[in-house]
């Protein structure tokens, strides 16, 4: 690779990042708004005590909520403290950080619609599977 092609590649990468910046900023602002508007008590009130159903509910809510891993651990601890089952909390946390319904428009613009949808659907399914397997391994079925 010569020096000219490296500079050209860097310019293309920066241009792509600059073009994606407004969408990324909008996504961050939307996530911040949702995390302020939706009360934390809402999350606890929707779980049923049915392990399988709770894993699906946890994954659905986590998919829509979206957040970062550090916040999710604190939030998960609070949910466990309020009596939400481990399987629901695990599904919620895994989908919170891996599935992104809110980020889907930005992700599909940058990475392609088919890839973004396939990645999110796969992550959603695996968030339920990971929750069930984690709880089975720990032997704490509630």
C-alpha cells in the first residue's frame, strides 16, 4: 500500500463518519430521553413470575430500552432487589446491550438494512437463550 491510498482511505472513512454523525447523535439523544421519561418502576411492574414469559418480556423491554453495559449492571441489581427473577433480568441485560431497536435506523444506514435486521433478530433470540442457559447453569430456576 502506498501513502496516497492510505490518505484516500482515511478521507473516505472520515467522510462516512461525518455523514453518519447526525444520525448517531440523534440516536444517543433518543436513548437519553427514553431513559429519563420511562420510570424505573415500569420495568419491574411488567414481569409475571413465569420464567419463560419473563425472559421474552425482559428481552423485549431490553431491546427497546438500549443502554450501556455499566448502567445495565446497576439496573439489573436494582431489578433483582425488587423481586424480578434472574432469568428476566439476564434476558433484559443481554438484550439491553446487544439488541438496538432505537439504533436500527442508524445501523441500517451505516451497515445495510438486511445486516442490521438480521443482527438484531439473532441477538434477540440469543438473549433469551443466554438467559435460560445462564440460569440453568447456575441452578437458580425461580
